[in-house]
């Protein structure tokens, strides 16, 4: 039996055309967008306080760039900063799938009959590339047409992405967080020059002013079913928050992601529905 899972994502695709698209995106996103055909670049859109508006895959298709997005407000954000730039924006009507598992690639080759040798495939109807921030082999499929995949309920996607330490829009990717707190420094260029939010990010990095760290943890479940999202020390000081959580039946534990103050080095807790403190066991700093 083939080992793979397929989820249909709520991610949308934006097309950008025009001679100024590279200069423009380099002014308003964190990573350096190079004019290399058929290259995927992950980058952040920030506000002027250095907080995250969107985390996008920028896909260079030679004649245009495609941007993945989940935040509907990002279109207005982009349009706000287009002044005299030669850029045309168009919303694409597509289906976006996440295919993961040790047999994901072989399934894609059979299902779509592709020659996938250079970690990127595209034709006029479909684009496929690896999602490199998952520990499990994972591919993103962007298609103009619906594909007959066996789709799993999206609720199960949370388990997969938490196990893979992957942030989600609104849970971890939000205007309360900057990319350094998320552990995604590799998607920030410190050499390309100015971009929106750059001064804040550079100051945090230079002076080691990071306030939060992105962490994975577990909570022994016993008879608990739900917890408050705030993380406390034993003396009731707030030191972090839970952003994503699921219950592992096999381990009889809650496994979750969240943010914790960088200076905390003591036992931490959350409260159950009756106010009782339950210990949160730190597993790892993500990235």
C-alpha cells in the first residue's frame, strides 16, 4: 500500500507581470527575489513594525511571477505600494494541493505522468515543487483543474504540520510575530538593501533582541480535553502562548507549537478548564 496523504489547501495564487516586478518585490519583501527562471523563493511580507503580513512562495515562470498567499489583505498591501511601477496583478483561479509521505513523488509521477527530475515541474496547467520545510517528503501542486486525489479532511492537516514543526497562517504566521521569532532567518536577506520592516529586523538581529522563540511541546493529557492558550511559570507569570495543539491518541499526549519568552529556563504550565495548572514539557526550539 502506498504511503502518502493529500490535502487541498486554502492557499490562493496571485500573478504578477511587468518589467518592475523584481525591483518592486525586493523593496517590500524580506528575501532576495532573483531573475532566475523556474526558481522558488520563499519570502515574507512585513508591516512597518517588522511583523508578518504574509509568508509566500514566489515562483518565477519567466513570463510572470506567481505568489502564494492566505491573507486576503495582502492584495491591498501590494497595490498600496505600487506607484509608478510597471506591474499588473491578477488573481489566478487554481487548486492547491499538499501531497506528502514517503511515496508522494512516485504517486505524483503516476497520477500526473510527469518527468520530475530537477525539483520543479510545470506546464500550462500545472506546477509541482517540493515543500522543503517539512521533514516528511512533501510537494505542493498548483493546478488549473481539479485533480482526482483522495483528499483527507483539512482537520488532519494540523497533526501533520505540527509533527513537521510547520507554522500556519493566523496560528503562527500573524501580525503578532516577526520572522526571526518564527525561526525563519534563512528567508531574510541581510545584504540586498532596504525593504519594508527591514530596520526593525536588522536591529533585532544585530543587538540580539529576540523576545520570543518558536517551540514544540507536549502536555500529558490524562483526563484533560482543553486548555487555556496562555503559558505560565509556577508563580503565575505569563511567559508564552499555545498557537496550535492536537491530541495524539497513540502517545496519550497533547502535542503543540507555540511561542515562549527567550529567557525562560524553568518549569512552565497551562491551565485546564477548571484553572488547574498542567505542566508543559518543552521538546525543542523549532529551527
